[in-house]
C-alpha cells in the first residue's frame, strides 16, 4: 500500500525507510545510512521539494491527510541528509568528536 500521494509515486521507494515522524528518528537514520543511500534520497527528492511544498500547502496542518504527512516527513529527511550530501560527504558532523545534542521538544511547524 503506497504511503505517499499518487503524484509522488517516484519517491515511494524511499517512503518506508525515510518517512520518519521525529527529528531523533531522522537523525538516527542518517547516522545509520551510507552516503550512497543518502545520495539516492537526495537525488530523487531534491528536484521534487517545491512540488511537495505546493502539495502540502493545499491542506491545513491539522487536517493533513496521512499521505501528505508522510510526504512532509520525507522532505524533512531530505533536509536531514542535505548537509552530509552537499558539504560533509559523511553522515556525522565533521570534527564534532563525541558531542551530542538531544532535542527535548519537537519544533512547532
């Protein structure tokens, strides 16, 4: 059963692994992923980001259908992998050692 709106069927191969509802889940997925996996998501989803925003903007946040919410979460994962893909060429922040920051509250969207 598809997770994403039909208009985004090309992104469906990424849905099961990258439609993650929270920042800690997305960060853990980034750290557990290879650069090849992140590059594949980036290459497929980045060209669709404007279409995704336009699609999700058709709905009120409180009435966002499940498939649109999944699309939104997929785009959040795209943001999570963008710096590793575009800048660092690795999942972790370079030269950060054992530093760790834990989000205790999700940002209001």
